């Protein structure tokens, strides 16, 4: 299982920001989006309060509005950035349950998007969403790298598709080499033999994305 400190290190390496508080905010937002469960009430409340007081998060987002069960927690958040519980009714679920879960997932994603907007205020809405999605898929990659099983989460082909889509939206042709390297690293890889290919993927992500973000932040492309 990928632990919180591993995910935090990955987010720090993905952004390489000079402002330590901004890194901390992103780490908290990614945790709240993907891994916050009902057993972590104190941590959830602390992290929400930090983002409410420092990064403009709405105080209407509370522990009760975003909590999910700890059991099989990945099923509630690790099925893809665009996954829609309302349209894909799980077996045995009523529509209201699915709608409620979709509302929770949407709130969680908005925590991350709001944090991105505060740290990168000139990004367009589309690019803010894609930068949040890139953070999301980096977390997913960490779980695929370190989890004992791939249960209740997307597979590696979907990870590659998600990274490609949002890297393209963020950086256009400048991301082509990065995308091609990721595809080469993860082509025909299964969960059982994904450690080395994913380590190589982390290396190229953490070497390239901060440079692309710096370049993006200094051009008209942010609009």
C-alpha cells in the first residue's frame, strides 16, 4: 500500500514549487480528494480548515459532506477523474446512492481544483482541471506501484490514457516526448510487473513536468 508520505513526496516532486505552504496545500488537497475516509475525522477537519483559512476553500465543504467508508476506499475515488457514479450504477445500488456518491466525488475534486486555482490563478478553467487531474493520476500511479492488489481502481492502460489526455491539454505539443516516453515505459505492462516501469515513469514525470509548468506559467498559454 502506498502510504501518505510517499504520495506527498510524489506531489512535491511533480510541482517543485518554491513555496512550501503551497506544496503542503496541494498535498492536503490530493489526500482529501483520494484518500480521506470516515476514520480520519480529525485529519480531514484539520486539512479542510487549513485550506478554508489559507486557500479560499468554501466552508460549506465539511467532513460530513466528503467522508467515505474506509473499507475498499479506493472504489469511491480511484476509478478515474471523469468517472460518474450517477451514470454507472454499481450492482445492488439505488440511483440515489449513486447520485450521493457522485456529489461527494465532485466535492472532493473541487477541493483540488480550488487549490490549483489559488496557486496558479492565471490558469484557464480547462487547464486547472487538467492540472488537478494530473495530480490525481500521479497519486493513482503511486498506488499501482506500491499496493498489494489493483482492486477497486483503474488499470495501467487507463492511467496512460488519463496522463496523455491531461498532459496534452496542459502543454500541447511540448508534452509529446513525455507522453511517448510514458507510453513506452508502460506498454503491455500488467500489475504484477509494473514496479520498474512505473519508477521510470515517475522519473520522467518529475524531471519534465516542473519545467513545463514553469514555462506554462510564463506564457500566454495559461489563458
